[in-house]
C-alpha cells in the first residue's frame, strides 16, 4: 500500500484568500447594488507594455516558420535573456553576477518553494513574521518545520523574527542560530524595507554564523529611496551567503505570462560543494525551460522602450500607493510602507482585530483589503491594501474610507 508524504497533512488550511472571497461573495449577494472595490490580492491590473506585446507578437511569428521555430528552451534559460539580466540588473548596479549564475524560471513562487530542496532536512529556517506564506509552507512539505501550534499559529522548528511597528519592521538577529534565512525586501506584506546598511548587517551575520540567505527581491522595481539596495549583491560578502530570487510579475506585469529567475553565485559553497552546480542539476532535472516567446518578452523588459514604458507603469502604481498612504494618514490612520513597495500596511483602528477591520471596511466602505493576521501572528492588528488597482477605483476607495 502506498504511503503519502505525511508532511502535507500537517499544513493548516490556507484559508486567507478563499475566506476573503467567500465573505466578499456573500456580501455582494446580499447587497447586489453595492459597488465593491478590491484592494486585497496583490495582482497587477495594467495591460502589458507595448514593447512587450511587440516582442511577443514577433516571437509568436517566429514559431510559425520552420526556419525560426524553437522547441525546448535550454533548461537554464536562453543566453540572450540571461545576458540582459546580468547587464541591466547587476553590472549596471556594480554587482558581480555571471551569466552562468542566472537561472531562468517560470516565476519567483516556484523558485521560492523549490529552493529549499537543495538543503538538508535538518536545517533550521528563520522567517520574518508576517511573511509571504510560500517560504514556510514549502518547508512544512519538506518536513523541516516540526509541529504546528494552533494557539500561537507557529511551527516548533521555525525561528520567527517579528517585524512590527515596535522594531520599525527591521528583523532582529534571532537568539537561536538559523541555517536558512528568508528575507523578502521590499517586503510583502508590510511594504517596508531595510536600508543597504541594515542589509549589509544581515549579510555579515549570515557569513559569520554560516547561514544562507534566500533573498526575495520580487518588488525591487518599486524601490524609490537611494539608500535601499536593489540587489543583495550590492552588499559586500553576499556572494558567499546569498541566493537572490527575482520575478517579472510586478515590475513588468507578467503575473499571467510567468517569468522569473534565481541567482546562485558560484562562491556559495557548503564545504567543497557548489550550490550553483546543485541548483543547475535540480533545474536541469525538473524544469524544461521557460517558453521561448516569454523569454523574448522578458528580454524586451530591458530594451530602451521597455524600460521607459515600465517606469511609467511602476509610477502609475506608486501614485496609487501615495494616494492610499496620504489619504489614510489624513483620515487619522497609522500607516507604513508604500514608499519602496506597492503595499500599504496600516494599523487597525480602535483595537480592532485584522478580521474585524476587514468586515468593517467591507460593510461600511465596500472596500476589500487583506487582514494582516493572515500572514502570521505578528500581522494581527494590521491590514494590507494594495496599490495594484486602477487609479480611479483607488481614489474612490479612499474617499469612502475617509468618509467613515
Ligand atoms: C514576495 C513574493 N515573492 C514571490 C511572488 C510570486 O512571484 P511570481 O509571480 O514570479 O511567481 C510574490 C507574488 O505575489 C511575492 O509577493
């Protein structure tokens, strides 16, 4: 009789977005005349930029001719895209990253879930709290997290690093030494980030204790402040302790197109074993390459037109972020984030729990957001609004919240 991976049974249900959807649907059915504005899920709303559409059309046409048709892509990605990434994302920022250190994938969710596979089951992970849930859940599936305590909503073998207003959303070095440290900067869900100096301290810490940092930079394009690093490789010593994950979803609207990449430096080693070689082996065995047309679309992100158009797209969302942040402040809310990330993290008023505020906002302003407690226990008492809506709806939502 076959046995299942029992670790899956340990996972508490991921009810966050399905509970939100159920509540919103029930409210809409009971109030069909109400116009609900959704500022909950972190999906983009603006269409793909013209430079990307052109690249897609062109490469689709290539696929229709025997001379230019492409079959399987190289497992690790086409050289044209890997080179564009190295030149634009790294060389131009003074970071040393080589082409064979860049692994193209179908997005940062897969990579952030898969990367733990190349590490021992006995490794102890450290995560920020609140956190993007994939980091913890993928380690639960691998049997690395111990037992779940429903009361505290924590795992016995996970080191949690609370990030709240009290520590200015800067995680402190944990008392127990972790082996793998997940950092998402700029952060989802809090919309906050670290300065380059603060990040450098984490790199120094990881090198000192022999930990690896899994650095998720999915929101890098939203950084507006000069003292914030766009890549962890801007920090000295990061090549011996850090893996960086990137996504085309939020900087270029690829949530439905699917493209991302991971950088594993050749200097990152466990004894004599190169993690770069391990990830190449894993990628080559389990992944058959991102589609040619999508990689051409990714290349267009780095063209002059692409860059100009995407700068505008990011600015569009960041205007929403500013509108939400300033509007909420005017209305007396305590707000965080929204300067280097497209998320606004607010303190719920009047001691409401995250879910109480969710209901209050839905029923009284017909606005949907995401309860902070859904991202971890330290998210309780907070609430996330996204800047990924359209501008008109964002303005309308703020008018309604201000009128409460
Ligand atoms: C922190 C973080 N990492 C990764 C992802 C997923 O990125 P992708 O669409 O490339 O899979 C998201 C998406 O919301 C995210 O918030």
